[in-house]
């Protein structure tokens, strides 16, 4: 599911559009492998046909409950940086959204440990002047590049406001 372009206002351009890093899906992938291996072993060694059906049904249920849910959550989470604001959107049935105007941003910082550096992701911390204050975006891909793009967007917004 892509980001809906109709959320943008006139003269607003998307500078960066991101999903959380793929590392959020690693646990679901490993869980899927474990469930498939257990289901195959159960079907091969089950003495009765009805037990095989129960094992297969349980495996399908487990795969729908956890890995598919994680994949849908990942696919429907958007971090969009535009020339006017940051848009955060997530969810399918119940949606959450937050917009932060660039002129409200006071500080942008990032952090990532050695493992996250190797994977190319990290945490982006955005301080905004407003009721909610700090926004922490975990597992942002290419966090240093994203930090630089966001800083540049804030500077351009300040220049546009001064003009």
C-alpha cells in the first residue's frame, strides 16, 4: 500500500518517503521458518490423518496471527518528509497519523549502535515545539542520510519563511 499523494497541499513536494527498516521483519521471518519446520515434521510423523489437519490448521493460524500482521504493519507505516512537514502514518483498519510542520522543529538528532550501523538503520529523534514535544522514530533506514535531508528541509523552510 503506497502513500496517498492526496494528503499533500499545493506546492508541497515529497523529499523522502520511508518505511521502517526491514530488520523489523526478521523476527517474523524466523518465526515463519520455525512454524513451517514444525508443521512439516508434525505432518510427516503424525500417526492419524485428523492430527495432520489439526497441525496444518494450527500452523496457518500462527502464520496469520504473527508474521502476516507484522508484515502488514511494516508495509502500512510511512515516514514521509516533505518541503513543508513530516507526515507519520500507520495502520490499516484503525489508522494513526501525525503531521509536524517544519517550522515547529527545534532539533533533529540520530543514534545507532554498531549492529544498527552494519544494517544501515537507527533512531531519529525530532524535537518539536508543541504539545507532544519529542518524536522518536525507531528503525529508520539510512538514518544519517535521513537526518541530513531533514536538517536541510528545516533550513530551507526557515529561508522561505524569512523571505
